[in-house]
């Protein structure tokens, strides 16, 4: 029940209140602090209080009032953790760890780290600033049984940073991919001049660089075209398309299911400069596409071996990035080893099948072994 609902209202009135259109400032609750939660007798989490020293439940039937975020999470996990071998896996532990830790007992708890875990600019200034979503567990790694990251490179970086602050035995970092694919399979036919990318249409994805790079690459490959899948901020990209006069060969495709679609393209491109993993890269590789992307942590360096299944482009955060991206696109698509690159992408994607990723989780959760 939300804080705006009156505790004396009927269930029908509460349903109507929840369905009523909210003012604009109230529509997104994700960033609002939990101040008070009511657990009613109708809730599956409701449990009648048992008074100490009594064998039967109390006759109490009122709402349970929980003040604050921590009390809410503590109440939920007290009811969820029913077995001694339960394992808790949390992401962005800042939101929940204070509520879980008092009730976790001897059960294991792992913290998932699926994004960049520190501020690169700050570390370049000789100050390590953790991502505040994970700061509490990074400063107290003994609170969890281990961290789980998606790439070997991020494990290497995080282990080095923690080892400079804590004894090695005080923390464990596991590497388990955040996603998986079905058995990789290439299309028998594909268009070698068709290029694709898929992501949120957000500034940090730098899709404008891709549009400019494809426009420049058309000087060497006149039939080149780019399809952009995903939703988000379209206006800026449409302006770049108009500026480069690319309306005939760059298309915004919107959000679509891409299973079985990507394999008809000749190349996957990405201009993102910070990817914890890169699910879209993996999905493209699983359908046989070589990859062109910037030489940045973590997903690109994990999945792309330059010259083997694509090309990693040096990133300089300058106008040269467009030129280098365009040159790499032309280099890969005109390479005599293009078909071999496609086969190498399939081979690399084979490490990320559901069966292989499942074995890593099974080893961690069932046995608690290092993967």
C-alpha cells in the first residue's frame, strides 16, 4: 500500500486510488524514498503476530506499519528466508543491504556488479571513488560472501582495487556472464553492406558517431547502410541524419525482437564507451556477426579480439573517433577473412550458451566454489 492510501479505506477504494491518474510529479516513484509502508492482512507477506510465550497466534488483525526503506526490506526478507540454505543475490546493494543483513544469519549473500564500479576520472586524479550503488559493500567486503561481475577484465580490475585496501582473504570476486544465448547459428545468406546496432537511444551510446562514420565510410563503400534498433531520444539522432544527408541509408528501426534478425546483416557496430557486458554484442556474435567497437572496458575487450572476430578502435574522445570508426568498418567489410571473422564470432559466442553459464551459477550456488 502506498503512503497516499488511507488505512481505513475499503479494498475497492484502495484499488480505485491506485488506478487513478497521478499528477506528473508523482508518476515515477523509482527515485522516491520509502517513508512508510502498510502491510495489510490481505497481503501474502502478512503474518499474524505470535506473542512470546503463547502457542497460538494473536487475535491482532491490524495493518503492520513499517517506517522507512530499511524496515520494509527487513520485513520482506524475514518472511522470504525460510531455509538455512537460502542464498540471497542482490544488485545495487545500497538499497537493500541494511535491511537484509540483520536477518541473513549464516546464509550466503552475493552482490552483483553489472555496471562500472568506480569513477574513471577520479581514479585518474589518484582518488578512487566507488560507484555509490556499491560503495557500502566495497568498503565492507566482509558483509558479503562474494561479488559477481560479468567479465574477466572487470574481475581483474576489482580484485586489484580491493587487494590494495583489504587482505586478499577478505573478499571473493567471481566472473559469471550477465546474459546467455541459445546455440549460436549463422544465417546462410547476409548482406555484407548492411550494418546494424542496437541499444537505448541515449547520449552515452554515442550513436551519432556511428551515423557520421557510416556516412564517411560510404566514400569507399557506396552501398553501405545502417539500421539502428532501440528507443529513446530520437530528435538528436534525426538532426544528425539530416545534417549528414543520410536519410536514404540510415534508419531508426524502433524497438523490435532481434532473434533471427541480426544474422542477415554483415557487421555489428557499437560506439558505447562504457559497457559492463554488452548483451547486444553477444546476441550479434551468436548470429555470426563480426564486431567493430571502441577499445574500452569491459564488454568490448572481453568479446572482441581485434583482427579475429572484428576490430577494436582506439577511443580518443575527439573528432578522430569518427574517422577511425569509418576506417575500421571499411577494413572489416572489405577483408578477405570476413567469413572467417563471422565463424570466429560464432565460436566465441559458444562460451555463453545457457548450459555453460548455468554451470557457473550451479557451481557457485550449490557448492560455493570459485568459478
